[in-house]
């Protein structure tokens, strides 16, 4: 008896204002391999890093530049370079760490912060347990990293804590988002743009993204 034919991938809903869906073919191909349940831990980790790096180009597309004088092998000239203090990458523990390496490939001098949150599986609310950010984060652009934007509760809690530390220039990067999570974050933080590689059809009864890719943390670290 042949296996049942797989359901077609649903058409993503309209992209809300303030959300950037990075639909580049390379990003979409790599995301599909990440979704496969038989993608092994090492390959999963590598592909998450690569997709994070590709999405990072869009996150930083409008990063401020300034002209500085440089010397080439032939002459001196004025050339554009990133302006201001180095940005801060804020990883939402633990799965956000899977996105850090890809970001650091592009901006190796970035500062790194951590927000520790876990999701209460009964209430689906975020429970904070750790926070470490640069003292001068108020003078930096912060990019909050978390692979899965499901209910949006953890994302809102993480952004809340970064704002409470004084940061006013915040962006949020994830691999996959559900429409429910996008709506929650946009309602709570309309000033924070969201960058994602995929927008899925929605959440199941347990609050997981469907069709999704499973638990990103467990797949990144081989704990399940």
C-alpha cells in the first residue's frame, strides 16, 4: 500500500506590515532541508547557521554608514564603513545560539547578549530566568535571535527586557513564524521589525508551528 501523498505546502498568508519575509530561493531551499525530520544534527546546525547569515543581509540592509579615509595599494580615498558602535546580537536561550554563528560570520566584532526564557507548557507564557546585556546597549542596534516565533509570548518578553535595558533600535530575526506570533509581536512592539525565512500556516493545540520543523533547540543540540 503506497504512503499517502503529502499535503501541499500551504500558501503563506499576506506578509503583515513591519515583517520582512526573506523568500530568496537559496533561503527557501535550505529551510526545506532544515524541516526534514531525517536531517541529522550536524547538518541541521550547519544549515541554520547558513540561513541566519543569509537573512542577516536583509536585517542589516539599512545599517548606517559613514565615509572614512582609507589607503588602497594605489592611493587614498574616502569609502563607506559601518557607523556608530558595534551592534549587539541578543540570543534567546537556548535555541537562539544556533543563529549566532551565522550572524558572527558577517559581523565578527558584534557584542553578544543573552536572554534566558522558557515556555510554560501549560500556560504557553514565557518565564524569564537570565539576562546579560552590554552596559551600553542603549547606544547600539540590537538584533534579537530566536529560531521559532510561535505564540509570540517569548519574543515579546525578550524584546521587553532589551527595551527595559535602554535599547531603542531593535530588530527580531527568526527562522519560522506563525501568523499568531507575528500578530502578537506587532501588537506589543510595532516599532520592532521582524525578519523571517518562513511564515507557516499556524499553531497546533500545543502551540507548535505547523508544519514547522519540530523543536529547534532539541534538533540543534541533539537532545531529543
